[in-house]
C-alpha cells in the first residue's frame, strides 16, 4: 500500500516515516540561468567543460533561486496565517534572528542578526512568523537599509500594533573581500514606528533588551 504524503511548507513533505525535503525548480529557468553562467566561466578564463565545473552552472542557478526565494513569498500573508486576538499590550521581542541576504550592488552576501519587536494592539502573531517575514525579505537582492524598513512596514501594516522596532546588524562581503577590504566592520540599521518612535523609555527598553543575554 502506498504511503500517505502530505505537503508541508518550505519544501518539506510529511510521510508515515517522517519528513523528507523536496526541492522544486523551474527547469527551464534553471537551464537558461545555467547557460549564462557557463558563458561567464569561459569569459573568466576557465574551461566550463572540465570535470570540476561540468555541473557548476546548474548548481549556481539553483543556489541563486534558493537565495532569492523571497520574491515568491507574501510577508503579510505569512503574518495573517497566525493572527490571533489577544489582550496584551506589552513588548513582544524576537531577537538574534539570523539573516542571509545578497547585496544588490555586487550580488555578494551580507549576513548577521535582526532584532524585531512590536507592541500589540488587539492582535498578536505567531513568533515564528516574525522570523519568516525577516527571511522573506532577506531572501531577495537587497540593501540593508531597505530590508530594515520593509520588515518594519509589513508588521505595522498587517498587525496595526502600537509600535514596531527593527534593528539589523550585519557584515557585508562586498566590504570585506573587495574594495575597502575591512573584515571587521559591522553595519547597524534601525527603523521605528509608533510608541518606539515617540516614547524614549520604550525605545530604550528595546535597545537594552537586544543587548542583554537573558539565557
């Protein structure tokens, strides 16, 4: 008898024996992108036909689609999928969310941590959904400044909280391995709405919490 299979989000399927990762690609798109990379390898002075590079163009194409999968995700829909009415009006903070993104200027990675807080106004959302919103925007060609405000604006627009605070700390490979080559530099961006913007003590509490280890 065939095993029952249930499709789960993020490329997972649930079977009777557990979970299996399934990768899905638009093969026509992958092939077209891979063809371009095959040409790029030749222009760089490499031999695309040598053994170690035979499948590299396809691997790069699939990697790029994975690293930009946020274009196919709806961040507001993510928040609304776990939106609950709750009489809670204190700060909700999810900090140290890992981010991996691609700088749109050089298509080199930048990576670090995002700290996101909001003060509910009737509605809360699932904690994992905050991290998923960060991921949906990070997995695109980005600049850190825009990434910060996109996260803030989506939470504000979809949940209508009393305020939102977002801080991102990241290292940029375009500064570390090329150009100025400053390996230890860290870029910090912030964006606030509502009571985080208007109330110094609320913003100070948020900044204190993200810099404190409670566990």
